[in-house]
C-alpha cells in the first residue's frame, strides 16, 4: 500500500440527496392488478401469491 487514502464516492448516497426516497403509498406505481387485494386474498386462503392459480389471480386484474 502506498499510504494514500483514496476517497470513494457512493453513487447511492449522492442520488438519495437529489431524489429522496419514494413513498409507495403516496405515489403508487401503475399496476395491472389490485396488489393489496391479491395479497390479502392470498393470506386469507393461506397461500403465497405464487401458489395461487391463474383463475384466482385473474379475479384481481384491473380492466
């Protein structure tokens, strides 16, 4: 080692100063299905979302 400390720049720290952290409840991303209702249904029937059948998931698609 040469004894010289190199200062490094963390891009994530710099971006967070400018962008801040998104609030998913205030600015929810667009989605083709009702995710909250789908998660609630999966918990109600005791399955994960991946374990639900296509027909069960189809009921939560937004048209």
